[in-house]
C-alpha cells in the first residue's frame, strides 16, 4: 500500500455462539489489517487466540464511540486498514459501530462489510413467521416514556417484529408486549448456534406463563407475528360507519376537494365502489 492511499474500514461479522460460523474471509482480513477495533477487547481476545490471530487490538465501544472514531479515522487517513468487530454478530446492527461508519462515510473513507452471523436474521429464518417483510427494533428503550411510545407504534405493525432481550428483563417485557399488542404468535429464540439452542413456537401469553414458573436463561431474540393487514383495513372501514355519507363527503370537501374526488376518497375509506357512493347520495336527494 502506498503512503498516500487511505486505508479501508472492514466490518467483520463474528460468531454469535458457534466459532465454526466465522468465515475464511473474515479470518484472513483480521490477520491482514493493521488494527482491530473491538467492542470488548477482553471478550475478543478469546476469539483471536482461538484462531491464532496476533493483530493489535484497540477498544471501540458505546462510551468512546465519537472520540475514538475520530482517532481511528486519522489512522485510516494515514493508510492503515482497520477491522471493526463487535462482541458477537455483525457490527453496526444495534451496535455503536454505526457511528464509526457514518463518520467514515462523511470523511470519504471506504467502508466494506464482510457478511456472516447475525442473530436477528438467524432467529427470523427459523421463526415460522412471515419473513418477506419484518421490522427490527433491537432492545426496547429503558426509558419508560420512550418504551411506551415504541410499543404503541408497534401495536398495528403488520410486519414480523424482531426484538432482543436479556434474560433478567424477559418476564417484564413479555407482559408489556401482551398489554400493548394483545396475544400474538411468537418464536422465542435463545442461545442461538450454541449447545443449548432453543426455539419455542407459542403465543405471548403462553410464553409469559412458561416463564412465570421457569427462569429465563441465555440471550433471547423474540420474533413476533405482525397484525393481519386485512383486519386492520376492515377496522378502519368500519370506523367510518359512525358518520353518514354526507358527513364523510363534507370532511373532504371542506379540505378543498371537488365532489368527484371526495366521492373517490369516501369510497376508498369505506371499501365500497364510487358508484355506490354516488347512487346513495343521489338517491337521497
């Protein structure tokens, strides 16, 4: 590498449990870069020692993410290549690495990702729930007000919802989910890729009942069934039945819409044809 060339930031996915899940490409990169930035060097040294990797490490975590990112960007500008790893899984996914990546992009530093293990995708793939559309919320906020706001937003979410949770918070979280979302199907995944991996396919209430008498163990990924879209549409349509067609039309006409456009909106709101709206209004004159 020439001295005037900038280095590259490599986002290296590490195993979430089973060490055999690391890729050869990640291992080669960890050996060849100049520096490894790790979320917890005490944890990551075990991984590096297992694979005989001697590359120097530095800490990059939640509490130094801005200042340290600036220091590491200076090293990248000097032509040093850096690998970013998290404690487990893909960096920047619910992880302070997102700050580093954003700052690198702003600084014109090349960033590339080496794919591998990711707990949320691993859990979703074997959840038995819909995988075509999903939303990832990671850990719910610890702040009670923000937590309540997020749960309210998720109430009518039609996509599969993915959450992370620690064992000592699981019972409380399950009860909060029941209160906010009602009973739903859930795939409760714990200790993914490890010896005692377990996936429980049940409902939120069944999960809450189970853990009312069993102590949660290990790290959890919760995959929760989204709301039925057709049911939501029907609920919205039925809500309009509380007012007359004339009152419904007036809402849109007061917004400046002409009568034709208002009829179109009313028909869509109520799930009926524009002809039905027209005939009903004309028939009452």
